[in-house]
C-alpha cells in the first residue's frame, strides 16, 4: 500500500505502524510507570530547611513518605522564596510545590492544594525585654489617672491646712503665723507631713480644738494617702501592661512586620495595624532585633523554631494561636498528581505514619 500526497508517492507505511503512532499513544503511555516529577521547594523552618546540603524537616519527611507510597521518582528544584515557587506551580514549570504554603481565597482558582500537612495558625514574636522611651512614659502619665489622684490629694492637703491655720493662728502664732499666706504655707507643711507620716513633729497644734483636728487628720490621712498611692500603682500598672504586647489586641498602635505575601499581611491589613512588609522572614527578625518594629506576626511553627534557636534569650513568642490555618502542597490546576498525593496523605494518617513523623518533630500529639 502506498500513501500519496498531491498524487505524489511518498512511501510505504504499514497499517500497524500508523496505528501504533497515531491511534494508540495514549493507551501505550498510560500503561507505563509515571516518569520523574519536578518538585519545587523553598525553605521554611522547621517544616523545611537545609543541613549539610540536605533538605530536612517535618514537611520533607511527610513528602518523602508520600512519594514512597506513590512509588514515583522526583527531582527537587530549589526556589529562593515561596512567591517564586507559587509562580512556578501556577505556570506548571514544576509538578508540585513544597514550602510553608497556606491555602487562601486569593490562591484558589490559580493553583490547587493538597490536604493539610500540618494544622497551624499565626502568633506573635517580640523582644524578651520590651522597652519604651522616657517621653512615651511621661506622655502616658499625663494622660493617665495619676494627675486626677494628685489633684484630689493636693485639694485635701489645702483644706486641712486652712482648717488647722484658722484654729491655731491665735493660740499658736509662732508655728502658724496669723498672716494668711505665711500661715497657710506653714499649715500646708503640717498637713502634708502628718498625712504622709514622714516629718511630723516639727510643728504641732497647741490648742484643744487643734489637737482634736490633728487626731482626726492623722486617722483620715491614712485613708487619703492609701487611696493616692493605690491610684498611682494602678495607673502605672495599666501603663506598663498597655505598652507590652501580649496578644493580637495589643498590636493596634504597634509596628508589625511580616514577609510579603504571607497570611499575616492580609490579617494585619484587615485589622488596620501599622505594617512593614519585607522580602524574607530573616528580614523581619532583623528589624525586630534593631527595634525598628515592635512585633513579628507570622506562622507559629516558624516563630517557635527561631525563638528556640537563633533567637534564644533575645526574643519570645507571646499570646495565643489565632487565625488558625494549615500548610499544604501546591499543584497546577487540575493536576492528576493532587488526588494521588491526597490519597497517600490519608493513608499515612490511617496507618500511623503521620503520627510517627509528627512526634519526631513536635513531640507527643
């Protein structure tokens, strides 16, 4: 048999060859073992990090066990940032992506995600010693309840001073002069040192009525001075706790830093926090150490890993876990690999392999 093109003889093609190459390639290749897949990877301690030129971490162990169950080969393609990795997944430059990737509404429709590899959420990293400027402290004192307590205290001293001066000015003019300003000034000294119990004795009422008022003032002064000191202590305590970061509610007037594209960025924007965006998490840690930011908000595992390692004794994680989410692998849209990975993850959870790997990295469940 011959095949002609424009009535020109081009050669003899056996029917079975035509069938082999034009009709059944899909059936032929579908029956073969899948080839090597390209896996984009980006460091995200403690899920993914390098040690002695080898990738290690919780997510790496989960991925390797998943691949083992799927019985396929893979090649790791490193990416400097998670953003670049996501772009590669979106364009199908790689078959899947492994990093600290969190499924979001913005990413939905652009890439697909696997089941969660690890449940997590956001937390806050702050310096071990959170300090504040002297001017900030002064401004807070001015705006606090301290000035009100001080005002009442001075008013009571003045009232007592006028009473004792009026009573004693005639019977004891040597210590409480009859002239108004000189007499009230000396009486104010007496009322203050008496109520504070720090100098009583240099002046004393001589008349019976004056001594009776003196006894009353010593007793009343105990309560007046105790109330004044309690007001100061309470206000300073409120000032101290309000300036420290102990949770998300304390970040409204603080400078928060987080890497670009992270879930923490969108959360901070929604809550109107003062925000600094940096390229990497290391940049965020650097700003915190330089005191150019008050707190780093990011995924809890990464913050705990840094606080227990390089940041030990200089930073600490505070507050509860909030905005709970989880980490997953990423795939190009409609990738058939996603279903296979999800099946392998479920199988690991069922046979106990997931718990074993979790305990290795994070302790008892």
